[in-house]
């Protein structure tokens, strides 16, 4: 007989998820500090790996069968699951970094997007920066909705509404969604970034979700490249990916992969996070 683990964590289990979240944030901070033209995404991968070694953690990405790297690095038309390579970053690139840490059997997962400056192409940089800003904003809109939602379907409504309100006509990936997180990096339930008929799981203390909108400059249709990992847009438009692991607990909500618990990102939405006790 197979026992099905509850999607809701106990207070003690939530406390165990704080450190892997902070380690994940530290990995991304180390990578972010290195991003500039001429640096390769393999060098960024090594920087993230060094943080894991320092903190006594493991890469949960390397626990996915067939994946050997610590981060995913997706450039330009690549949206998610890009493999680090020897390709140097170039001015004007839009780069999404996704990383996760496993520490003492618990997981964190987070992602951000950055646009490299390019004085020669200000229009391109402005357009890609706008895409990243709207994607990040939709992430925080989704997290803010999570703070007051009765069911997780409200998160997708908030994300889609925020993206639509930009008036840019962006696409939201349909084939790739957020997820629960805990003992495994990917757990139930699925967290859609768009409206669905099913209201989804009930939001109550102990629920931890990786909320991760993936937004593109054009049509949402994608394909997997020949490396069997990298997801790129069919129309060649740029992609952006932002993600946080977020816990609901008895005292409120806390963004596990943000050192401030999400205070800065949630402030515009009138939500104040409360630390996990």
C-alpha cells in the first residue's frame, strides 16, 4: 500500500524549509553579482555551486535525472531549463537564472531575470526590461493573492490579470507551471499562472508553493531544443522567468527564498509577511 503524503506541512516542517530557502537566495545573489558581458553561464553555475558547498547543501537540480548542473540559465528566446554553457553573455541579453538547494532533506527553488545593458540598442533593452518587470510584478501579484486566497486557483487569476493589465500582449506559458515544494523540489499541487476552471487545492497553514510565472514577448507556444532540456519560444521572442518558494503558516505568509520574507515585493500590494515561527 502506497501512503500519500499530505500537501500541508506541520509547523516543524515549515521551520525546516527556512534554511534551504535562504541558501537558494544566497546562490542567486552570488550569480547576480557576477552577471556582465563576457561571463559564461558555466561560470555562473560554478558560483552557485560554491555557495552550496559553503552552506553544506546540495543542488536539487542535479537530483533530476540526466541534469548535471547547479542552475538553469536561459538566454533570450530561451524561457526555462537552459543548460549552462561556454557562450559568453553579450550586451542586451535577457538572462533568466533558476536555482534550488536541498538542505537536510528539504528544498528551496527560486528564479530571477536580468537584462544586460547595451547602450547601442536602447530600444531592445527597454523592451526586454519591461518584459522582466511585468513578469516579476505578476509573481508578486500571485504571491499577494496567495496570502488571502481560499484556493490556489486565485493565484493564476492574479498573475494573468497583472500580465494582461500591462497592455503589452505578452504570452504566459501554458505547458509549464508552478508546483508544491517540500521534501521534493516538485510536489503536488500544480500552480497555474492563468485562469483555470478548477479552483485547486485549499489554501491553509502548511501549504508551500513555488510560484513561477514564465512570460514571453510574443506567442506562448514553445518547443524543447535538441539538448532535450531548453524550452524556447517558437516565434523567437524573448522570455522571462521569476520564481519564489512561499509558505502559508498560522501567522500569515512568508517568502522562503527572499531574505526579507518578501516584504519589499509585497508592500505595493498591502501585504506584510510574517516570519515562520
